[in-house]
């Protein structure tokens, strides 16, 4: 099995690396199969360029398992895929998942009420389409990058691979694993917003021969503030992994993660006159002391790979995860211009979820005549148990019935105590979701120029929800048949043209499995259909470019029947169209870049409510968005980085009543290697100190962008 030989071969790399360029010295250099490499020819390793005897971690990834569940070159995947490697994340001092999304064309970031990651895929926002090493990680929290090898965004519906959801795309985090190599590095960051952060990556090989084993641990601790008044953040994570070869053809990987994130829920500023309120960007609306967020994740993974020989392999991935999430917020509502005041309200929400998933993939490579096949057959079984409880905030003395107050814009903090208790309409649910799925896929190489990928997945997805308020029980039982087909034409070995079609479903239980009620439990799921044309070009072995043109249609949207408001009708809800361009890699050995551009349009196609009218533009969808990051190393000891991020104007809500203006932001960095094992790094965000608004949750929850900020990083090996 190639992955096993790579782990053994990489053991030779023991020399300290120069962190400015990520150089590792091996003698002799080894290719992926363990053979010496040609000193003059760049080799094809995931996220690593090998030139001569130098290993250069870079901004590109050559292959992915996520898009097809088989090791497939990105060039051969008939779908838009963007990968942010740990090298790019380190060069920009990224710390959270949202940081990576600005370099993914076609994906935006919503505010998420200051307590969760909320990407916007091609005009469709999601809080549940997150995966870790291909397994669902769908609770609402804010994710860190401390233990990641890379972040992958697969755009367009992905139900064939991931099951329900994935309506506009998915985010998959690929974690660092014990690989038999020596990993001994750490980082310290200090700077603006009282950022104080430390990470550790330690790994070592154990044993030899057929019992090769390795241990690795990644850890993070952060205690930071922000430019926002009263904001605090403290998080820590620990992720040990262990890998062992159980003979020549079997490998077992074990992983456990404990992660805790505590912060203030910051819902930004309100609006006035169709624009965000013009106030000092640091001003907090509400009460930061009464707006805590806490999320704790404990997860265990076991992955068993076995090579039967004769091009037949098996992988089984078991994941158990326990999530505990609580958030509370006192937040702004509408501004009253006549009285120079703003409304405040409050609530809290507690969610616990226990996930158990098991995926089994059987991959068989064979040839029939002159046609080659890579056949995937698999099954997934999962169970998710969720409890959630919401409570409303009442302002004033105990027993008060006041759920909203007005405060002066000059001092928009709540002066009153707040009591949180459940009111009649607050959610109090217990839900059990179960899935049993089977899927079959064939990647067919018809000739050196033509490839076809076709797959079909069937999910038996059931949700039982008990409403503790009323004692009612609701049930949905959906059979989801999800096809995907793609055709790839390669006029040259490094150029591919493709066309693809895929379908995904969003059951009525919603992203967070808690949306069933008497009015929707019997309705068919929402549908998402994606048609895409694209091109990919490996300009060089270490420089990739891509183009995608898409149309995404959303159907089966439930709206009230005008003739009978007690009934619902299913209508076509929205359409999004766009063009996405991406580039990543090395222009020269000293110059790396990562960038993208997207032109997107989207609108509501059927009136769905008094505010979601036919013809309205989709929320959080800019017509134009672009990003470009460059790093240039003048010498092995000194380099600089320069980036630009542009986002066009967006509407905060589908009512199109409030618009966030367009902005362009510049970022920069300096890298200075003091010794082979020590590098200093300076990152500056918003170099020109541009005032802008970064994201929104609603018309009156709008996040100001950070002013000019700078961080010093110390990167070291030991």
C-alpha cells in the first residue's frame, strides 16, 4: 500500500528545517515510493515540492481523497476544489477556519452570531456542512487550525460522498497524523488585540520493520482579546495520534482530540438608513459580560487500512464525538433615529450532541480491455443524539416580563440585570437522527484523454424529535437517492476540461437536526442541483490554475399557501450562477502565491415571505470577490509577503434592506530566519487601516473589520 511505504521512507528526514522556506534535507532524497528521486525533477507529493535534495512545503496540493474517497489527482476531479495548506496558514498566521475561507473563490463568511463558523457556499449559508477527515463534524462552534494539514473546500452539492446536506459545498479538515517522521516544532504569537498564542507539533517514529509505529501530538493554547471592547477569547486543544503497521499490508491510526473554546459572543453593530451604523469600530452593543460562549469537543477516531493485493484495498473509519455547546448573548436590534437609541434583546442556548459514525470503503482497481476502472463500494452508518434548550432574557428585577429595552446610542450597553428563563415558544427538544447509507462509484479511464466518473448513493435518513414543551413527537423518514456524474477530457496530460452534474438534499430537520414541527415533518426535503463546467491546468508541476462555471438551483422550498395559510407549498426557491478562478503554487523557486476570483449572481425565484420576495438578491453574495497572497524569499534567510482581499457589496439579508459596502484590504508579512531552527515572523493585517464591515448575520448584526493589526511570531524547532 503506497501510503505505508511513504511513512517508512519519510523517516530519513531528521535534519532541522529552515522555517522561512520550509527546507528539509535528506540524503539521499526519496520519492513517494521510497526510491531516490531525480535531483533535477520536481516530484509529486501532496503539498510538497521536491527540487534536488530539498523538500519545499508550499501552497499546493496534488491529490485529494476527500472528493472521491479514492486517492485522485485534483486535475482528474470534475468539481471545483480549493485547498488551503498548513504552509499558507502558517505564512499568514491564520488561527481559525474562517481565516482560510477568504482564499477560497465562491465561498464567503457570515457572522454566525459570534458563536459559530458559517460559510456561504455559492449563495447558500451553512452551519452543518463540516467534516473531519471525511466524517461529519456538524455542531455549531468555531474551529481552530492547530492540528490541520490542510483545509479542503468542495464546491457544489456533494451528497454522493457526504450524504444529506452539502447543498452548496462542504469544508473538510484534514488532520495531522502520526506518520513515522520526526516532528519537533512550535510557535508563539504576540501582538494586536492582546493576541497570545502557542502551538506545539511533536512526533516521533517507534519500532522498525513490519511493526513500524509512530506517535504525534499537536496542542494549542490561546488567551487573546480583540479591537472590540470587552471581547475575550481563551481556547486550548490537545490532539494525540498513534499509527502502527500491523504487518506489511495493514495500518491502524488512532486519534483523540480534546478542544475547548471560550469567548464573548460579539454580534457587531446595527444599521441605520440601509447601511451599517457609523460608530467607532470598537464599540460593543449589548453586554459582553453576559454574552459568554463555550464549546467543548471530545472525539476519538480509529482508521484501519488494509491492502489485499491485486489492486484491492479496504478502509474503515470509526468516529465517536461528544459536543457540549452553550452560548448566551445580549445583542442589538433596530436603531430609532428619532430618539438616538437602539433596541437590545437577549437569549441563551445549550446544545449537547453525541455522534457515532462508521464508514467502510472498498476500492478495486481493474482493467477491462483498454479501459481502466477504479471502483468504490461503501457503506456509512451513523447515529446522532441531540438535546437543545433555549431560554429568553428578561431585563430588570427577577420575575420581569420585559424582553427588550432601548439604550442610548452613545452608551449602548445594557444597564439592567438579565434573568434567563424559558418562555412558551423557546425550544426544548430531544432528537435522534439515524442514517444507513450505501454508495457505488466508478472512475473510468476510457483512454488517456477521456475519463468518466459516475456514482450513486442511497441514504435512509430518519429523525425522531420530541418537543418537551408540548410532549409532541415528530418524525421524518427520507430515502435520499443522490447521483453524481462527471466527464473529463484531457487534451494534454496537464490540462483537463470537465462537465459535471450532482444533486443533494436538505431534510426538514435542518442543519442542526432540530427544525421538525407539525407543519413540515411530512414535507419532502429541499433539493439542490448543480451543473458545472470547468478547466484545470497544471502550468508547472508546482503551479495550478482552475476555472469553474456553475449554476446551482434550490427547489422544494416550503412557503405558505396563499389560499390556506395552514398549508405549505413547495416551490423553486433560488438560483445562483457564477464563475470561479483559482491559482496556487510557485512562479519561481522563490515566489509562491495563492489567489482566486469569483463573479456570482443569485436571486430568489419565488416569493417565500413578506421579506423574501421574488427577484431579491441572495444575502451575503457579492458579485465580485477576489484574493491574492504572494510570498517572495530574497534569500534563504529573508522573505516578505503581500496580499490583497477584495469583497464586493453584499446585502445583509434577503430583504435587501441593508447593504454592506465593498472593501479592499491589504495584508503583509516579513520572514527572518535567525538560525536553521529559529525564525521570526511579522504579520500585518489591513496595512492601510481601511474601515470596512467584514460580515453580517442580519440587518442589525454586522461585524466591523479589524483596523490595522500586527503580530510577531516565533517559530522554532527543537
